[in-house]
């Protein structure tokens, strides 16, 4: 949480312009987090995102593990042989564990890609339908995009 003293905009195209109190979005969206005239700052991210704008902070609030939890629920409900289900769960559990430490993001991506490959193999062998695979592949690819986005901040 940040309590702003003013809603002054420091960046292009509004350099130094003060807005009326109800027009805070101009300041919030254009300034870097460290540029805000704040009387109070609380919470994680103020230092880490000081040289970023609010959009970088907002998009970083997505948690990749949440999509892995979604995938686990889908896999648990699949009507497939237990060994196939277990193999998918192992990949998801390993990806989740790797995500706990950013040094292992590449391994997490590798596990998610292995998950996608096996889902595609299940479709090719008629173990799963394409409809069943689409949601799982999308969630895994979304998680990979998130990991890559965070690493490029």
C-alpha cells in the first residue's frame, strides 16, 4: 500500500503536472514506483520494483504455482490409467518445487514442457481428447510465459 502526498506525474507526457484528486490514474500509471510522492509505504515490492512502473508490479502479483495447482486438480480428475496420472503429477510437483527457488526456473520450465509433451502424446494415442488437453496445455504454457516474464524484469 502506498499513500500518495500528491498525484503528480513525473514522466512523459505530463512532466510535473498535478492532477485533481479524482484523477490519480494518470500519476499511478505513468510514474515509476520510487517516483511517487508518498507519505506512507507498506508491503513487499517497494524496493524491488522501485525502478518499474505499476504495471510491472501488478503483473508480478500472479503466482505461477496457482496454475500448477489448477493443473493438479485437472489431472487428478482425468479418467486415465493411474500410472499415467502419477507421471503427470510427478512432473507438476517437481515444477512447483523448482519454482520455490528462482535459481531453478529453467528446471521448472523443463518439467512443464515435459508435461505438455506427455499430454500431446496422450492425445496422439487417444488416451485424452484434444478438448481435455487444450486447457492443460494452455495453463502450462501460461505458467512458462509467467516465469519468462519475471526473469526478464
